[in-house]
């Protein structure tokens, strides 16, 4: 996506990768998401934050169609998912890449074979071409070529993250979903992974939806942040805007003891590329 497209008016549907309206999701009589609204713009890195157990991963899974919603609408690339035919749903699924929190690699398959799984599911290509494409994804994820023949049990935590990222990139997705991508990594490894995501987002033109608790990730690579509390998105905006937000949970999160160690970088203080506001969301 070129910069001109990102600057178009908010009413232009091409600007939106995902639109969520009034989503409700619950389990065993407990409501997790309570009329949640959220927009994800094409070509941005959106950080999605919230307290543990508040429903961040639930929303991700609802968008992916892995969790059934009780109410509301989800649109992806302008297509209401509830109205999508099976063929339309499969076509949209091919435009998604997902990195699960613990990697979710199949332990009995090598890294190469794990990456090739979505290719086998969706593509009709030769074994030789599949091998070439999988090796390309391994290199894109920053893994050495000899990692291809290793099993997950032979990989470090950082290598598991990168192998999972390579699999998420297998079908050249347009939207990349990351669930706590730096969880379990040491600070140096987490910073390197953030840089990798930022580089891939720029070079591949990805839209990135990132569930995270990592303040460093929010400061370093996110264009906008959306905060979840009490089943709803209560604020959205840049880091600089979130620091000014007076919503109680957001204020506590961005002005806590750990947050005080970080300062807003010049980049995060620059005007956002897309309209955003960090005012508390109104209740429906």
C-alpha cells in the first residue's frame, strides 16, 4: 500500500482491513466481550492490550472464525463474514497469517514440514517449488537454512517463534495476527523480534494485529494501540495519545512502575498517519 492510500478519508472502505462492531462473545454464561467495536486500518501495526483474561485472544479467535460470536458483525476487507460463502471464507483465510502464543508447531514435523502445511492445504504446486518457498520463508524469518530439518524440540524459544512466524508467512498473507509474539523471550531476543516484524511489515506491506503485554513493542513498532477493559475497547491512539488518556485502566497501564522507565520516542510523538483518538470510548 502506498502512502496516498493510507491518507485517504476515513469513509473510504479500502482503508479498513478489519471492522468489528458490537461484538459479544461469552462462555458458560460469562460474557467476555460486551459490544466491542474496533477498526484495523490497512498497512498499520495495531497493538492490542488489556488485562489478563479480558478477552484479547478471544477477539482474535472470533475474527479468525475459531470462536463463535453471539452478536455483532465482523468485516474483513469489506466482506461481512457472517454473509460469506464457504469459497469466500476460504479465500479470506488465505489472506491471514497467524502466530500463536506458544508457536503451536507440530512436534512430529520438521520446521520445513510445518511451514509447508498451509501450502499443502491451499496450493497445488510441485514438491520442489514447495521446498523452495518454504526455504524462502525460513530466511525471511531470520532462521539459518539448517533449521529446516530440525524438529521443534531441537529449537530454542526464539527459534520456535521464528519458525512459527515463517509458517504464518507461508501463503504470503495480507494480515498477520501475532499473539504475544515476544512472550518468553529475553530482552535482546524480544527487541530483535520486534525489528524483524517491523522490517517484514514494511517490505511486505502487511497489516499487523498484535496482541501484546510488551511495552517495548508498543513503543517501538506500533502505529496505534487499542486498549481493552471490561469487555470493550476503551481507547485507541498512538503511544503519545495513550499517555494523555485519562481512562482509568489505560492511565494505570501506561503510567505504572514499568511504564515510567520508557520515554516516548520522537517517532511516536509525530502525527499519526491515520486518524486516531485516545479518548475513552462511550458505552453503547
